[in-house]
C-alpha cells in the first residue's frame, strides 16, 4: 500500500468509515458469543493508514493517537492491561518511513483499562520541529500482549501517517480585487485554506476561482519574500507588485496574474490568518 501526500491530509472521515466497517465485521459476534473472552483492540485498527495532522512546534506536544478498547459482553470488575510498541514491519510496502526516534517519545507503552471502563488513550509526544516536512513519515503501532483479556488478532495494528502543518498553514481571510480585462473588476472577500506543501510552501486558491484552481506560495524565511507559482496554469507575479509575508500580522500580500483571452487577469489580495 502506498500513500502520496499532495495538498493536505487524506480524508479522515473516509478512513474512519473504513475502520468502522472493519471493526463491525465480526467484532460484535466475537464479543457477544456465549462464553467469549474479553478482547482488547485498537479502535480503528486495520482500517488502512490514517493521517494525523500536527502543528509545527519546537517543543514536544502530547497527542492521543488512538484508544485501546476493551470488548466484552459486560463491563469487567477487574483491570485489564495492554502492552503496545512501535512495529516497523507494518510499514513494508506502504512508501512511508518510520518517524525519526528523535522526534517523538511514548510516555507509557503499558496501558491499564480500569475496572468498569472500556477505553484508554494511547499517547505519544511529538516534537514536530524535528520532522523533515519533505518526507512521508508514519508511526506504526501494535498491541503485543494483554493481561485479563485476549488480543484481537485482526484489530491489533495501526499505522498513522504524520502530516506536519507548517507555520503558514491554516484558515485565512482574503480581501482584494480580481481585475478582468473585459469583464471589469470584482472584489475578493472570502476565507481561504492554506495547505502545507513543505516547510516554507503553502497551496491556496487562485483568486476567487474555487478549489479547482490553485497556486503555491513559497516564503523565503530570511526575507519573508513570497514566490508564487501556478499549478494547472501559468501564473506570474505582477511586475512591481508586493509579494511578501508579514509574521507580525500573519498575513500575505500578493500580486499575481495569469493570461487569458483579452488580456491578463490580475489579482491583488491580502490574506490574513483568522
């Protein structure tokens, strides 16, 4: 299985649906069978690689990767423990690399589901500043053993691709003008989502043309100057226009254009983080 990152994270809703179907398939029959042993599983396990989006930070931040679930006919009167660890074998054939050891820690690999409870979170601490944004990393985890319950053999593994949002990504408010050579000017006043491409590049909507028309904006981290390139069409920065990022206001000032019948379409806009 191979995954390619483009403009953003894969659909978590789609992945959750896949996981739900797999979990339901035979799961209820197993735990409801007469005399069935309690089982522990990764909630959403074996649903294909999921994607965990994390913000860019320079310090470690705790993230709940998933819940370890206890399946039983009735709530148990005693604690159940489950031991988990990283399992690099799960990445074979995925096209994903193991998350660098320096970028994360696992505070607790042995989890306890308390008596009368169903779930316990599996937490990792991620320092995203130590992750190379140009690579596709993942954290693969398996339940190795359990005490007081059986490990569900088909729901014991999970692979989470790690997608780091750079400091420029997020939801912005765009205001400006779209100057058309024959139809005249129209105002731009809308929200835009800037999606991470790499450490200094984001992808966003071209003018007000919708999600199908995109540009990329690359920020020079030294000067904050912005270089704009087109995705599906040729886009040029307008001569004499300001193209920059202001870290104080978290805003982009952009001036660019693209050719068409009758002349260039010229876009001037300021995009400010909400």
